[in-house]
């Protein structure tokens, strides 16, 4: 019965071709088979107007109804019969592709769709079907290309757009997973290529640019990393992780001001004490970059001079000294051309460091622990005037030193410095007034004074 039916269709096609003038209008809409379609996602391979006689078009629609009714083998025979009668009728070649898909023969389906596309490269139903077949073969990227081609050829295929988006997302996920593995294994070229491919498919993804920035940074190319991180920020100004990466790259390159600005932007999005501290640290380093070499040499120095101590106090306690400075300028005869002249003026006018009776400051004289204790004690007096409750801990100090008696002129300053936690006794509970102060000791003491002044 099936063989007779197939032969009958062929004969009908030949007769219909000769009677094209009196045939009915070709079927261009999707034919509806009785009952629910078995493959509603398949795109009906409609025949363009004028491609074949109406009888062939009708037979093609009938074959599609067979397919949608679930009889893929019968549909395959009918599509084949049409092509035997009219080999150029590529819609039926696409129909054979869909019949093969229904039989789960993806390889045969791709072959049939390719034949249809050889006849017409922009035939949307064949492109859509080929996408399904390629997807069944696990060829995701090729399937995505086919689906995008189908949608470009026929904008009415709206059901394909979500599939394209889903494939892009899945493809990006796979690319990211593989790229991360490659980066972890040190295969940076491979990781870079995978991310670039993902970005080509989703150029507006801030996440992908940020991920590539991390790879470039691991690969030792901070300039490329910065470029990608900045692109991520451009696409998503609220991407705190990308902004943090920008800040870290600037910090690594010792561009302190730019790093501080970037950290400040992150802090505006996700405020934290850690970020606030980081910003302050970057600002201080930026300021240090502008300092004279003599100031930069303080950290790690075996000793510090009076000029260096004045500069430390002047920089770290600028606001406190400004509020405490006297109305009269202090005359010094040996600091006018000194690199620390502005800070020497600040500490002497505030009474934190003295000018000698001969009006010299002696900026190059080495600071000893007794000198530092005297300056610390005077700063504590200024802090106490503004924060009397805080000053309770050093108001009546009575620490014992094995080398300084309470009657010693320097005892009060040393005692206050230790009681306030700014300085500490040395071995054997000694204070060692005459020992030179190192740069690290001076920085530590001034930093503690700064913390007290800000409480």
C-alpha cells in the first residue's frame, strides 16, 4: 500500500506539472496536521512563490503533515518522491533533513540541509534545521552560527532568538570554565584566545572583560590587564571587582594618586574601613613621592636629624600644629634654604621643637631619644588641651627607668611618652636618653601621635 501511494504521488507530480496553468494557489503557510504536532519547533520549509507547480507544493505540504503526525519514514518517502520528480525543489531537501532529525540521524540531517543551502544559501528553514542537527552533534558554535543565519534571513523566526541567547550564554560559560582552567595551568595564550572568542560573541559583557583582565595580569602584562579592566568599568560603572582590579594595577605600578582615586570609587559603591585605610595609604604614598629625598630617606635610616623629625611632625600632625601655632614668627638663622624649612617653621611656632638661644635650629643635628621624648611630650600637651579625657592616661605618669631617676630633668618627658604608649623602655627598663633615634622609631612614634590626635 505504501509503495503504491508513493508511486501515485510521483505520477500526480508529473501530471500536475503539465497542468500548472489550471492548478490552485501554492501552499505558503505552515500546514496543520490533525492532532498536536510532534515537532512544533521545526520550521516549515515553505516554497518560495514560483519555485514549482502548485501540485508539487501541495504534495510537499502533505509530506510535512506526515512528519508532524509522527510518521517520519512516510514523510521521508514523500519528500524523496518530490525530489525525484523535481530535483531542484530544495524545500523538500530541507524536509528530508527534518525527517532525518526526527529519526535522530543528525549526520544525515546536516547533509540534507547542506544540499538545500547549496541551492539557496539564505534559506532560513534549512539554516534553522541545520542548527538543530549541529546542536544534536554537540557542535554548539556551528549551531549558533546556523541559528543566527536563520534569524538574519527571516526576522519572523522569533522562537530562534531565545535559543541563540541561551547558546551564547552556554558557550560563554564553557569558554570561561575552559579559560580559567587554562589560566590556572599557566596556558595564558589559550585562556586569552578563549576569552576573546567569548567577548566577540558578547562584546557588552563587563564580566568577560574583567575575567580577561585577570588573565592578562597573571600573564605579567599589566597594561593589557588595565585596558580590559577599564573596558569592564566602562560597560558597568558599578562593577566593584573591576574597579578594585584597576586600583590594584595602579598600585602595583606605583601610580598612587590614580590608585587612591580608583579605591575611592570602589568605596563609594561598597564602603568599608579596609578601603578607607587603603585610600589613606595611597594618598600618603602619593604625597611621599613629592617629598624631598631627605624625607624619603627617613624610613629605614640608622638615625634621623632635627630637620627630618620636624618634617615628620609637620606632615603627620599638620592640622594639630596649625591650630596650636603662636601668633609670632620664630626667628631661625640656619633654615631659610633648608629642604625642611616649612615644617621647621610649623613645629617651632607650635612650640613642639625649640630654636636654640643663638637663633639656630641646627637642622642636621642627630635626634636622640631624649630629644624625641621632649617633642612627643609637647605634642601630648597639645592633644590633651583638645582631648582632656584621653590625656588621663599620661597626666600623672610614674614609670620606673633603671637609668633615669624621677629627679632627672628629662624624666617627665620620658615618662609621659611611655605612659601614653608612644615610646617604650629598652632592655633592662632603660630609656637611654642619649641613644640616636632610628628612622623606624621616629616614624612609629609620630604615627602613634597622629592616631591619638585623630581619636
